[in-house]
């Protein structure tokens, strides 16, 4: 690792001739103190350090809305902010998948129907999952709205099966006819 020189740090013998004797004396005193420290860091400390890969900072997940008490506004606000971050990430993932499919269609035409089908299926699945979570909430949907939507969907699926398969026949409507 090469040592970066700053304007004041001049290695002994590198001083230009036009400098005053006082400045050269101060620089030599500075080098007496600074040189062993730099040598120790470059030769001993840096080679013995483990080289850790650098990653983006990881934030722990905040509690979700179902883990918050109803009288805890701080927890609810944190859950709302986490919901907004998740929505932003999901929007970006969907945008990337859409862009990949569009690029595939552009480059693979006229065979794009066959070659881009896996990308199209992946995009459709992601769009369906996005709509299940965020669809019909509007631009100002909150985490509580999304939680209620999830709860109602789970109740529907327990009673009638997966959404989109139609309702099971209920005993009340059949017996009254």
C-alpha cells in the first residue's frame, strides 16, 4: 500500500533546496515522529487485518402492524414507514422485471413469444403478488389498510377457497330455494 503524501509531509531528503533552514528542521522533527507510526501501520497493522467485504448497511426489520399494540403510536408509525419502504422496493422489483421483459422482446423479436416466455411468466407472477398486497389500496393506502385486506382475503380463502375460483355453495342459499 503506497503512502499518500500530503503537502506538509515530506520524506527526509525530499525537501527542496529553496526552503528555509527552520522549515527543514520542523519537517525533520515531524518526520522523526511520523515515520515510525506510518511504518508500523503499513508493515504491521494493515497486512494483519482481515479483509472484510463491504456491503450496504443492513437495517433490522421493525415490528409489523400485527405485532404492535393498538395504543402504541410509535410502533404503528414505524410499521407504516417499513410498509412504505417495502412498497418502494416491490415497485422497483416489478419495474426491473418489466424492463427485462421489454428488453427481451426488443432483442429477440420475432421469436420473443418463445424465448421471453419465462420472463413474462415471472413478471406476471410478481405483478399478481404485488396486486394481492397493494392493489385497491390507492395512493394513500396505509399499513392498517393492507393488514385488513390481508385479513379479509384469508377469511375469504378459509370460507370459499382461493380467490378467483368462485364461491363454494352455501347451505343457506340452497335450502331456501
